C-alpha cells in the first residue's frame, strides 16, 4: 500500500495541504482542525513543520499557500492514491464476479484467499489473506476461476523500473558493453524492455529478445501498479526522456551500473 495511506502523519499533512489549497489564502487553523477533527494545537504544530520544510508559505496571520514544492508533493500523493484506487477496483470488487487464476484445484463454493503474484491475481486455498472470497466456478490449477463475495484488499507492494544505460552509437554502442556484466544484471528477469537500437543490439548479443520495445515507459508504469519490476536497457541519449516519463507516472526508478 502507498505510504500516505499507511502513515497517519503523512495523511494528516496531505489533508492540511489540501484544505489550504482549496480554501486559502485566508483560512484559520481552527477551521482546518474542525474539518479534520483534530486539535488546533496539532494543526499549529503541523503547519509550523510544513512552513519550515518549505511546503507551505505563510504571509501573515491565517494566510497560507502551498509552495511549488508543496503543490508537486500533493499532486504526487493524489496521483498515487488514484492509481491505487484504480488497481484495487480492478483486483477486488464487491460487485459481480472477479476473475483470478487458480493456484490449485478449486471447487465451486470453496472459500478462498486472493493474492497477487508477479502482477497476476491468484485464488489460493488460504483464508488467512488480506482479501478473501468464494469460488463461483470450479477450476483446475492454472485455469481461470470466478470469485464473488470478496472482502478486503489484496496486499501488494508497488514495483519499480530498474535501468541499465548503454552507450549511444556515437560512443561505441553495444560494442562497448560488457557482455558478462550485462548477463549478470539480466539474470532471471521476467520483464525486460529496450529503449533505443543500441540497447536492442546489446540484449541480442547476450541472447535475449526484449519483451517490450515500444511504449516501454508506459509498460513499466502499468507494471509497477501491480507490484511488478521491469528492467529497462536504454541508451544514454534516451535516458533523460525515459526518466521524465517515469517520474510523471510516479514510477520509482534506479540505475544499475554496467561497471
């Protein structure tokens, strides 16, 4: 689950900043306290902290507005909440029948648990899960099964993009890539994307055809919503644009060194 929904402090900060954005610049701390059902002293402490961090700008008594950094933070949190809500609605719905893959043989009427594995929803014979339901159909292992009477939310950590940067053709291209190191970084990966011809050539040198070559950043962003990591091999020239698109989608990314 996303941090702002796990952390009461972060959730309160977000609510305060939304109150200021929607009602400012003239809004009393007592009004915010009433809206959030917390004490005025607690609101005062939060606002002092947010001002000191540069998230809120104070221009006098009861005059507050969000800084540029504050606006970006709020938008990021709201985007993640919306994405989580969309994912939850797809994965678990209280209405109708939800499809899942049977992790074992399941009989109609069985009480089952729901878990996410590698971005796919599975039905398991374990009721000690965060989301449970009742099998509407029978299914063999690996078949799709209908699930109803669903309760709870599927536990899932958000995935990330892991990026390997290869030289552009001007810098020598795939010929400059250490085959042994690239093999080491790619070992066991299930989701691999390539951005740029040089990246495609580098992957083919180690006998790997990428799963994604077009709209790789979008695919990585979608995969991350379902807890799936994607490894992306990209040229140095393509990396800035790739990183920008990942940030815009709220997808975490790290760079893995070829050295």
